[in-house]
C-alpha cells in the first residue's frame, strides 16, 4: 500500500483484530436478537423472508458492516 511504508504489518494486525472484534460483537447481537427481537434494524433484517429464504449470517454481517462504516466515519471538514 502506498504511503503506509513500514507500518503496514502493524496496520494489518490492527485491522484484522478490529474485524474479528466486530464479527464477534455482531454475531452475539444477531443471536440475542433472534432470541429476543426488538424494534430495530437488526431484528427486522433477521425476520426478513423472501421466497421462503432468510438472510444468512454472512449476509447479515455484510449489510451491518456496510451500514456501520458511514456511522463511524467522521463527517467531511
């Protein structure tokens, strides 16, 4: 990666750790919402059924990760 230089291994480790933490957090949240749905987006996504199919765990992760990024990004200056 251009501009990263010798920090690349450290950045890669932090990124991997962050992804694992987010995966663990969301997995627990999905399990919790399956047992005890609430009036929120994750419960609604879990309940979605189209043509007899429900969203897979991977699809839930993808959707939530997509939604999560803009919410954690600072607004432009």
